C-alpha cells in the first residue's frame, strides 16, 4: 500500500507547532511515531493535506516527578522507553504492563504515548483497504448511515483499543493539553466520548502535551485478552489500581478497554470490593457484577455475550493479582 | 510535489537522495539506495519483513517511517550485518539450524534478532518471544527461528568469553 501525497512540517518549537495547528485546522494531522497514522493514510481512512511532526519537540519529552510527587510523562515519549522505565516498573506496574501490551516491540520502538492516547477507534469493517470497504455500503465512519456491527446503532460503535488508556484512568491520570490560546488540564477519563468518530474532546488547535499521574501509593495491574500475545488488539483489557490493604481498601478503580467506543469504568465491581474488602467471595461477586457496568458491547469476531463473560474473567484475574501484589515502595 | 534532498546514512555509507514527504524509509532504501535485502511485505507494520535498525540499534519498521524524518540518522539494513569475511553469528545460526524456508521473512527476522541481542546479549525466553512477535515467519512456525536465536546467543556468549580470556 502506498501513502497518498501530503505536505510535511517539522516545527522547531512547540509555539510554532501550536501556531500551525491553530491555523490549519482539520486539514492537518499530528504525526507522532506514525505506527497508526501512516497505516490509516495508506488505507485512505484519513486524508490530511499535511502532517505535523511533533515527536522531536523537547516540550513533549521526559518522565519526571515534581515536588508534590506527581508523575509527568511527556506525550512524545516512546512506548519502549516507558515500558522499561525503572520508575514506571517499580511504582506503576500496571501502567508498564499496559504500555508493554501495545503492538509489537517494533511498534513500541516507534510509537509515542501521545499517539496511543489519541488512537482512533477501530472496526473490522472500516480498517480495511479502500477497495475492500467499497464492496459494501458505507457505515457511519465512512459517511454512511449504518453500523455493520450493531445494526440498531445510531452512531459509530468502533472499538477504542489503546492499551495505555485503561491503565492511566485506573491511576486517575490527568491530561495536559495546550493550544496557542492557552493550556488546560482534564481527567483522562473525561477526554473520551462514546462515539467511534468524534472519540475525544480535543479541540481544534489543541495538542496533547503530557499525562499527569497524581501521587498515591497504589497497587496496579493490567491484563489483556487477545488472539496472540504480541501485536494484536485486545478482545478485552482490564486495568485495576488499588489503594489501602486487602482487608480495608481505600480506593479502587477498575477500567475495561477494547469493549466499546471508550474505556469503561466498572463502578459496581469496585463498590463491592470497597465494601467487603478483597476476599475470595467478594472477588467472585465483583466479577459477576462487571456486566452491569458494561452496557452495550461491540462484539466483533466474537459471539454475543462473549466479551461480557471475558471481562468477568479479567476482573477475577486483576483482583486476584492485586490481592497478591506488594504495595510499591514509598520512593 | 516538492522533493527535498536528504542524507541517508545506510550501513555507514552516505547517500544524497531526493525524497518526497510521502515516501517511506523502505521505499527509499529499496528504490533509490538500491539495497533490496530489506523486504516489502504487508506495508502496515504487522509482518516485520521491512525491519531495519535505527541509530539507537532498535528495530524499526521501515514501512511506517517517513524517509524525510531520517535525514542524517544512521540506519543498518541486512546488507550491513555481516563482517568483512564472515557472517554475523545470527546469520550463521539461521543457516546452520535451518531457520529459513522460503526466505522472505529472513532479513526481517535477522534484523529483529540482532536488534534484540545488541540491546540485551543474554535475553530470556520471554524477551526472545516478545521481540520475535513483531516479525512473522509463515513457513517455520518460528520454532527453528527460536532455536537459531538461542544458538546465536550461545555462540556470541562463547565468543565474548574467548575474547576476554585472550585479553588476559
């Protein structure tokens, strides 16, 4: 597959990048590592006039902890560097596991965190060549009026499958965005929308600068169920982060990925554990409760109900692993 | 369409090549530098036959890299792996242990294995699997490939030990 023609900009500074983004609008695509964008261009799923390469911008680099203990990860950081970063591996094991679950080693050597956070949703009916897509009616994502997966859907139900996202939401991460107008911060959980096309709230001219993880000593785990261990999108993923002890948990976030158009927080399951503590019986009850939070699930490749059963098993696995995991050291 | 002159450093040799923004590193290495050992496969990052090593030695998918971003950055392709007189230990092991059938995936697998061993001279089973998962072989089922990689590791460890004792 060949790439279409486009212009290429490599801004020398963040200010220049934001100025270009601000004036060019949607005719510009932001290029990080290119491992997803260039495929989408080859498939003619996006047709930008120009690419804006932001990977080298120093403002998007670095992993650091500030005086208050907040972890800051630059959006331009490579996934390989993050998956093996000693700080992430020691203090945020679930995040390191999630980042390591993205693509293949080759892909992670190129891909950036910012790219993963902004990964477009995917669907077996759209992420195909132009010719393949042309053999059937266009769907919501390709300017049609139907969803081939959920026939009754009134919007695009393509799947959100960026593995780093559930792990970061479980850690209550925030996102730092900047445009030429200024900067804003929002919880990562509020960044995504339940729509396969307009999948996030990034405003025109805005760029993802960094992810901020608040200080907290949490146990964390990420698991992914996929056809192969390497280089596959998940059928379902689950991230969990737990504060406090097994007997008296103080906080718990369980976040499922690859099951819908946005990551799903499993409130019911977490509530059961927070009330009863981590025991064999409460883990079973929490696993059974997961389906109540999932709502409409996009079953691609899988029979109806499969993903809900899968998530039940993942909840059990994550909670058991959290129960066994030692609390990361204070520093 | 405007082309820009860039300097591509492939296996230590410098090439001045005009590139358009949409041309991939793979296109330019094969079609302009005329080194065709790097193969064109799925062109979407799934098969790994286009693997080259970047300046940090890491495996990179040249089908998903824009050539214009590789101005003055060193690249190693399969043609740059062997020494003057002898093959790289990974190449030798692939030959000796029959990790080749049709051969289409071989350059990508060798570059993948070399990138792994350059970074981690003694990888465990999990690290080998993790690296090889990004490069596919549809003939061997990866079994002979894994045997060859393990044997290459042994040979390289033995070579390093021999060199050390020689030095003393």
